[in-house]
C-alpha cells in the first residue's frame, strides 16, 4: 500500500511572468481508496506514504465520520476524508450519511414525543394525587345514596362462629377525593352491634412525580377502611373474658396521674383497674381491618374471614393496597 505519482509537464501563462509562456509540472497522486482499497486518484494536493499510513491506521474513526455515525463536531471534516475516497464510495457514503441524519432526526422527534407524553402522564398523575388527598365538603346532591354491604365470618377455636354483616351508604359531609363520608352499620348474628361514620381511605397508585412532590395531607392521613373500627368495638364488648387474659399494653387506675404512652402500636389494649377491684379492657382501635384481623387471631384466637371464608391478611410490605 503506497502512493503512485504521475507527473505531466504543461505550458501556460503564469501570473508573475506577465503573458510569457512558462512550463510547469502537474502531479497526480494515486493510491488505495480508504473504503474499497481500489486504486483511485486523490484530490489532495500533497500526500505522502507516512500520511496515508496514518489515515488507514485510524480508518475505523474516519469511516464512522463518513457514514454519519460518529458524534457531531468530530474531526477531521468529511471533505478532508473524501480526498482519499473513490467516487463510488464517496456517493455511497453520502447516502449513508443522509440516512443517518434522518435516523437521528427521527429518534430526536420520538424522544421529544415520549418526553412530552411522560410529562403529560406525570401531570395527570399529580392532578389525580391532589384530587385523591384533598379534603372538601360535599352536599347531598353530589353523592350516590345507594346502600352497599358485605359479609364476614368470625370463628373461634371452640367452633363458635359469628355471622357479621356490614352495610353502609354515603352521606353529606367531609370527603377526601372520591372517598365520601359513610354511615356504617354492623350486625353480628342479626343484631345491630355498632353504628358509626367512617371513610375508606387508601393510597393512590399513580406515577411518581419527577420532583417527588407529595400533596400536603398525604403523609398526615394513614390508610383506613370501613370495617376495622367496627370489629374493634365488637371485640371489646363481646370478648371481655378473653381480653382480660391478654397482657395489656397500658394500665390505668382512677386517680392515677401517670401519663400514658399514646404511641403504642394499634390495635392495642388499655386495662382499667377500678377501685372496687373490677377490671375492664378497652381496645385501642385500628382502622385497618387486616391489622385488626392479625391482632385478633394472635391474641384471642379469633379468625376473621371474608364472605368467601378466606382469612383476612395484611397486605405484603410494599403493596400499595390492603387485602380485605
């Protein structure tokens, strides 16, 4: 691989000789094409074997520049490289370079489109998050008063079984997102056991905000359902003998000025030791039924099951929703 030089002596009028004919030599350089390696005439004015060897040594980089696959602003220029490329390969390289430019432009357009779509989805998720965690007042005209219901079963190790029915409907009042204030009734074995108001407040599963924004009340309101509080009330009233056998989380005596720990895990128990020697256990409620079911089975042997008689279990860690 080397350079072949052809010289041609010509006669012409030079600028300095003022119309006096002069002889001069024209040199043509021939060598291998950088791409196909067939002999071609170089358009460079001055080349050498050392210079040509250097170009072939960095051939991979030069070809990537010619075909448009190298990063922009990479030197040397395309015009510089084309001086040692034959006409056929030069035309083919131009086509590849044009296709590469079009491909990059299409990729940029697709990237911009995806970024806009992602920002749109994030913004929609943020609006949904704000709506989900925002408290507001609703009137009777804004709610659907249709009643709803579900059934549970509570079983003890001695085969004692209780049939439990919950019925609820939306009422005017405070509302968070689409979680309306509910008037809830709890029937155990056909008898009304508890009647109260509550919300079904769960986390929302939406895209994470790119700035990790959290709506103001999101961290202040834990998840809750309509059933946990009712079960705690029923357990407190119906299972006092069993509750008295459980080691209490807190103990209080009338006239005692001892400050109670309010940060204990719920559900928990507060035993009241009356002056006459009697005792009463108050269940510190949890408003999450899976937590109540786990606590009741662990401490009382009370198994709470859904209508399909599947055990109620707490959702696995990291799950955004609780199984009821």
